[in-house]
């Protein structure tokens, strides 16, 4: 243990996590106001993709969404619990085919409309603030391309005494 608790300092990520959670809560509120219960904003991307591709394995779905297998596996489990997707054995014993249920399929037009409205909202926000969120994200990504997060952390890292 070090002499002071580093978690006592303000968390530089807190504001970003809080903002993203608040934005997701607002999107979810749109669902609730439309009588759509049990659907989370994180479900929209995979549900829309499955509607356009047909059944996919978790690995195929994760790759098509550029998400980790673990994250999609957890999302699929949550969507299955809400009756939005089915999970059947795939071509071999190690894979599962994910497909939309009738309920999941029936929500896709709404989710596509929400997706488009959300993208328009982000563009609107980008025009209202002095530093567009999408531009900031790209600039951070570019800076990390020059020197990775890992490298930056290691440049500041002080090995604790053993």
C-alpha cells in the first residue's frame, strides 16, 4: 500500500462515464415513453444488425459490430432474457446462432428510427458546442495513434517498492 489513497483524487473519467450514462438513460426513457419495456440502448445496434443480416454466431455478430466477444455475449444474454433473440446451437457444438424473435423483429423499425434520430441529435450537439464531440474523439484517437494509452501510462508509472 502507498502512503496516500490515489482514489481520493477526483476521477478524470467520472464526468465522461456520467455523461454517457445520462445520455443512455435519456434514450431509454424514449423507449419507455413509447411503451417499450426491457429494451436497453445497447440492444439497438445488434438487433438492427441481426435484422439486416439474419442469424449470426456471437463471434460473427461481435466482429460485424466491432465489439468484443465478451461484451456481445453479455448483451445477447440480456436480450435473450427480454425475449428479443433466440440462441440455438450453431453448425458445431461450440457456436450458438443468434436470431431475432418476433418481438425483436417487431421493434426494429422503431430502433432504426431512434438510431437515426440519435445520430441527428449528436450532429446537432456537435454544432452547438465549441468542440464537437465527434472531433474530440477523433483527435484523442489520433493522439493515441502517435503514442498509445499504454505507453503514456508507462511513461508516468512509478514502480512501487517491493
